[in-house]
């Protein structure tokens, strides 16, 4: 009913379709009237039955082919089969008409075109809707049984008794077999529609109605012909075939105007075909009984056999369908389970899975006396990345981070996204020293190479890591997680981009060391702010580490370069702000003061024991190979390569960021400057290494350095 309503709405709401529907209804009435008027004239009958008859039949061939060409997939096959059906129906009609016009006796038994048309119609039904193979087979069996039952009953009640009066010739057999084929097609249409996974679309419904009209008309025709031969009055059946063509034509037009997508029929697992099938079987058995009473033993046995066999096949198909259903349900269930423990963004395991694994591993490590390591990683300044580049970029960073962390870990380790921008790693059999080492590797995997966004932006992403071991620092899942969290908190408090593991041991030493470190970080940030460029020294630090690595310096040297670059300007704390922010040319005395900042910085850094080794780098970062630098006027090889690295990175950052008195220089300008001062102001090897890396990173928006917020100028 719902389908019929949708169809009616579909046909009447579209102005063109409404017009065509009315026109076709008018045509049918007109044709019926002509058939009536011409009933007494042979010539007029020829005109109507063999001439006008082709008015709707001929264009169908073109229409179905056009629809087929425009369709895709299953629908395309469906419409090509319909085009084939139209072609052979047309050929059959033409042959018939030719015989009729020539005044010859028309023989359906020699007109094989109609039979070929059925060969297209039956498979077309199979492609009309989406249906699983097992259900389709079931539908075919159902159709077969019901068609057999109808034919058998029909034969007994109508054709058999009548035909026995007229004799049973080839012609009658041909006519009856058309009726039987029609019934088969009709039943197939019904059972396949019932078994389908989707509701028929309006166009498919029109095709079904067209087939139904054809089948009924064919049956009437067979009935007339069998009883008293084809006579003029029977040409009313032509109206039935006209209806068939008209409906098929309307289906084509609906397709061309855009058919409605068929709605899937989900959740209905009932076997609707069972009722007609059962009635069919009963009818077949009953007619077998009738045959038996009439003495047709062989036929009776054949009929009963077919009924039994169909029941058996259906049983097998039913079982198979249940098995398929169970398999698909199981698969769906497994997929649900997988989704329940997977983070959709990174495809890593999610918190739920991790929490369970942590409990299990904690219990296992207690039994085995092993050390269970746990790391908690939290992205630094992640909110800033979201704010600056958008949520999508933030998501991309999370995915890329997961990809960078994975290869660092071993097979038995578990990496999961714990939530937001936090990751966790569970490492069985990992004592504290090893845990620290792996944590450091993870941190570097994130921070040492800039992230590149889809628009080619480079982002400096860092992560802070907290870790703890069971039983070395904590016992049990909860305590372990709590301690790792605390360690993470300390890593954040101490300036981020670092690893902290455990808590109890050497707390004091660590706090002491850390507070000095923290103080230097604050100093670095303060100088950046003083000069109106926040985060600048972090950026230069990133560059310095990259260049040192590019030049093949060892890990220690890379670290020294990174640290020295971060603190290279802290000596400026001794210079009055008025001088630092002055827009005009500096006077001689002022210059004297500024030239002291490398030495101040070196002295400050040397106060922290762990950074004593970077002091010389800071002192020498304004020296030049040609001897014109300060404070010492060192030359060539007197300047360490590491100090030369800081010098180049510092100059690059200065050129690429805007100043109070000028905008940022272009990338080409900055590259040109480095190249032209190669060997005089800057060390040649360092310039080469720098330009090589910079080239590899490619263009980024003016002033952006790894995407760090150096552009956030705080107004002087
Ligand atoms: P820090 O940890 O260094 O202290 O700074 P933070 O900016 O990372 O601080 P916080 O933990 O407060 O902020 C985390 C931000 O991460 C908040 C939220 O907007 C963002 N975030 C959380 N989950 C997602 C996510 O799935 N996608 C994106 N794009 N952002 C997320
Ligand atoms: Mg967080
Ligand atoms: Mg964070």
C-alpha cells in the first residue's frame, strides 16, 4: 500500500509524468474504442490490430535502451534485459502482424521470438531488486511450485476438459505453454519481491505491473484461442498488451526523471514466501491425487515428486540462510567489539581496552616478579595548535603522533589513546632505567622533526612524558597510573618537552636541579617577551638541534646546541629594556652594553651544573669566522662548530621575524643573506647544512618557523 501511494505521488507530483500518465490513459481508452468500432471490418481491424498497435510498442525499444545506458550496476543489467525483452516482443508482434496482413494463418508455435522474450524477462526479475543468493534460490523454488500448482489446477479445471473436446494439437500446446510461462514469470515476480532486501522502487513497481498485465492478457488469449480459435472479437486482448507497453514506458520515464532510491527492508527476517509455497505444495499434491483418480499414474508420481523435492530444497535453503545470518551476525558482533576497544581517530586501542590490560598486566607482573613500566604522554600546548590552526589540524597532529610513537615500541608493548591529547604506553618487563630510555625515544620521535600539515605548514610539536614502574615506584594499577600522572605533571611544570620517571628517589636533587632549569626557562621566555617575540628561543632551539643532526654531530652535541639556543640570549636580562626595545640607531655606549650579553648569558648558564658545558656556545654565538664578531673577535676554527650553529639559526630567525622597525624578510632574501655571508659572518659548513634542511622543509607562510607562535608580537 505504501508503495502504491509512493508511486501515485511520484507520477502525479511531477508535471511531465502527470501529463504523460493522462495521455497514456487517454490512448488506452481511444484504442479500446477503435477496437470496438472496427469489430465488423476486416480492413479496419488490420489497421488497429497490426498498425496502431505498434504506436506505443516501437518507442519502448529506444526508451529501455536509453535508460539502460544511463544506469549503473545492477539496475543497468535490469534495464538491458528489459531492452532485450522489448526487442523480441516487438519482433514477435511484427512477425504476427506480417502473417496477419498477408492473410496467412498465424502460428504461435513457429513464432519463436516470444519465447526468446521470456528468456529476457525471467532473469530481469532477478536483477530488479537486491536479494541474497540463498533467498533468491528460495524465491525461485517458491515461484516454481506455485506456478506448477496454478498450471496443474488450471489444466484440470479449464484447459484439460475444454481441450479434450477439441483435440490437443501443437498449436494448443504452444498457446498453453505461453500461459504457463506467464504464470512462471508472474510468480517469480511475486516471490522475488517478497524475498528482496529492499522495497521496490516506483519504476520497478511499474515494470512489475507491466509484466502482470502481460501475463493476464496472455492467459486470456490462450484461453480464447484454446476454446474457439482466434476471432475478431478477441482482439480486445490487444488492449491488454497496450497496457503492458504503456506501463513499461511509464517506468522508463520515471527512471529518466530520476527514480527514487529503493528503501532497504531491514530487520524483517520472516519467511513470507512460506505461505504461498505451502498452498502450492498442497495444490500440487491434490492435483496429483486427481491425476491418479483419472489413471495417469506416472504424471501423479511426477507431480508428487516435484512437490516433495521442492519442500526438501526449501528446507536446505532455509538452513543455509540461517547459517548465513548467524555468520553475518557474528561478524557484525565482532566488528562491534573491535569498535568498542578502538579509538576511531588514531585506530589505536582506546582507554577502555587499556584499563583492562593494565589490570591484567599488573596482576601478571606481581606473580612473575617482573617490572611493569607505564608511561603517560600529554601533548604540549595542544590547545594552542587547535586555536591557531583549527581542530582538523589538531586531529591530524594526533594521528601523526600515533604513527610516530608506534615504531619506537616493541611487540609486547601496548600503546593507547587515553583521551583527548593524552597517550599511554604499557611496557611489560621494563625496569626504570629502560623505561626512561624508551620515554626519551618517544619524546624525540615527536619533537625532533616538525610536523607538516596538509597546507604545508610546519608545526613544532612537543610532548611531555611521565612514567612509573611497578613495583619499583608503585604497586597495582591505580597507584601506578597515579604516579605516572604525577611525574607527567612535574614534566609540565618544569617546562614541558621532557621526561620524568618515578618520584621517591632523589626527589631533592631533582627538585633542586629542576628549579634551576625552570628558572633558566623563565629567563629565556622573559627575554623573548622583552624583544616582542614569544617562543622565539624555543624555535631557534629546534632549528639548532636539526642543524647539528644534519651536520652529523653526536647526540650530546645536538643536546648542547638545543639547550644553548634556548638560552642564548638570557644575558640580555642585564641590558635595560629601553635599549632592547629602542627603534632608533643605538649609540656607542649602548652598543657596548649589548655586546656584553653573550658573556652574561654564559655566566648565568654556568651557574647550573648540568648546563655548564653549553656556556662556551652561548659566549661565542656572536663570533664571526672573519674575526669581526664579539665579544672576543675569534677567527675561523677558534669558534666551535656548535657555536656557529647557534649563530646561523639565530640570524635566520632574526631575518624571518618582523621587528618593530621592519616587516619579516622573505625566505629568498634570508637564504640569499646566509649564502652571501658564507665564510665571513657564518661558518660555510653550517650554512650549507642549514640551507639543505630549509630547502627540504619547503615554503611556509612568511615569518612562520615550524609554526611556533613567534608571530604573536606583544606590543612594545
Ligand atoms: P599542556 O598540556 O601543555 O599544559 O597544554 P594543553 O594546551 O595541551 O592543555 P590542555 O590539556 O588543557 O588542553 C588539551 C586540549 O586538547 C583541549 C582540547 O581542545 C584539545 N583536544 C582534546 N582532544 C582533542 C581531539 O580529539 N582533537 C583535537 N583537535 N583537539 C583535542
Ligand atoms: Mg591534556
Ligand atoms: Mg596537553
